[in-house]
C-alpha cells in the first residue's frame, strides 16, 4: 500500500481532539473509544507493517509513515508504563504537588499511547513488555532521573523523526504531542536541578533549538527498558 493510497477520514474533526478544550479524562475516553481516530486504511496491510509476536518481537518498518507512527507508539507505551507505575505508588518523599503533577503526566502519556493505538488500528505493533528493574521506584532521585531520561529521549525522538513524516496531518499532530512532552521534560528537569529546564545539550545555547535524535540512537537508549525485541528495517 503506497503513501498516496492512504486515506484520512474526517481529518478536521479528528484534529479537534488536540485543538479542543477536552479535559484529560474526556480526552482519554475519546481516545479509547474512537475507532476512527485518524482512521488509517490499514486493513489487510498488517503483514507489511509493524507487528509484535512472541517469537520475533516488534518490527518497525521505516519505509513510510506507518513505521514512524509505530515508533512513536512504542515510545509512548514505554512512557505510559513508567508513569502508571510511579503514579500508583510514588516515592514517599514526593510532595503533594509532585504527586499531582505525576498523575497528570500519567494521563497525558496514556492519552498519547491510546491515540496512536487507535490511529494505527490493525497496523499497530502489539503491547511491549517493559523492564524497569534498574529503577528504584521508592527513591525520589531514581524516579526523577528515569523520568528525565524518558522525557529528554522522547522530545529528541519526535524532533528527529519529524523529517521522516510525509503526511502533513501526521506531522502536525506529532508537533502537538512533542510540545506536551517538552513541557514534561522542562518540569522534570527543574525538579532534578532548578534552572536546568532548558540547558545544553537538550537545548542548544547558540540556536535555542531542542535536540533531535535519530531513531537508532533513541531505540538503543530505550532498549534498556524494553524486554520485547525491536526489529528495525528500512531505516
């Protein structure tokens, strides 16, 4: 199936998901039930797209936009799993405000994950198995360090993948998502070290631009936290 054959159903209507003033829980409900969310015509194409099975793992095929969207979906799965675990049992030293903010970030990441899952439909890879054994979820410094790594990696991943997206609607939505991820990154970095929300190398001093990371760099770093084998082709 060629890119020119892909159809987007009710693009303007679906884009309102990001433009509107939906509350986070309304957003989650919408994302969870909207079978048409960016309705990608993927039926019958699963064998040519990303997939996950017990033996071969998950395949990310970067030959077209589907591969990039599945790449984003994989990263959102990882982030959502992390924040769900933190929000369910935050470190005892977290303040009430920090607990509340981590709850909010959890809802954002779940919304992002479910959005990609529904948008990709049958072309989506399956659920990834995560490995957070290197993170001490009872320790504030360990949790914040991991959160900073995930957020910085996510922002760099979206920025680096943008050039690979040919469909302008997908590119626009990716830009909206990465702006939220950047807010997360700034908040987390400031908790770790006040005033470091936009410091190098995350933000280049000379150009005031966020970093952009290639998929192979991102997946190598994320691989520490993912048990499922990730197969990358046509990168």
